[in-house]
C-alpha cells in the first residue's frame, strides 16, 4: 500500500471528490429535485427587494418540515425587523466567497456566528443556513439533518458547528474547478451534499 494511502487511512480521511463526480452529481440535482426552481424564484425576489417574501418562500418550499412547526407563532413583522438588523452584518460579508474567505479570521468568524445564531433562534438550524445562503450564495453552504448526519455533526448545530462545517466544505472542495455564473460553488456543494446525504439515508 502506498505511503499516502496509509497516511490517509490513519487519519480516517475520505478520498477526494473527483471533478467528474462532482459535476455529474450537481447536474443530476436539477433533474431529480422538482423544487429546484423555487431557489431561483426566492433569489430573484430577494434581489428585487422583497426580502421577507423571499425568505418565507424558501422556508415554505425547502424547509417545510421544520417551518410548519413555527407557523403558529410566526410573526412576519418581527421576523422582518430582525432580518433588517442583520443586514449590516451581511453587507460586511457581501464580497466574501467560500473560495476566498479566511474563515480563521476572528472578525469574519464572529460575524458568521452572529448571523447564524440570530437566525437559528427564529427558524432553527436548517432554516438559518438556507436564509444565509440565499443572502450570500457564494459564501454560505446550506445543510439539513441528513447532511449533518452524513458529516457526523451534532444535530443541535451550534454556531461553532456551522463555522467548522464551512471550513470543512472549503477544504474538501478546494480542488474543484467551478465556473457556472448561475450557481456559485457554495450552492453547488449543497446540491452535491443533498443528493449524497439522501442516498446515504436509504
């Protein structure tokens, strides 16, 4: 056995994801997942200034399992006000991408954890990642219960867990070459993870 292989086995590291496998899986996502179009609609609403409507559409279509339990107590006005308070923090991160961000930077890490913590308090851990990704799809990678399970992340999913998840995504997909202007790498990683986690759960 080659020394590199032995080293990888000792550290229990997965084999690198190939460029071909990544592209093939992401291409399958749009064909298999009937809700994929709602992401683009939500993103267009968000860019047009209908932020609350965009978030609610995304939660209702891509996080319904969790969002339905919040509907009885959901206050759109309070939600909108809370999101607006986070926008200055989002603005500080708008030029950041998963490829370029220094996730070890203390100020950047603090902002990411602040946004996640505030949103998690309103729409839970899965919903928080989805709203963050809608706001900055080039930086934030979404997750859900199956994805957290696949990566062996505690489902309580605290802010530090999400930051570590982003660091892992940055590291594991660093070699992937991606130039689709309509789908940032962070969004493509989510699509890859989504299908892999779904197949692993069967």
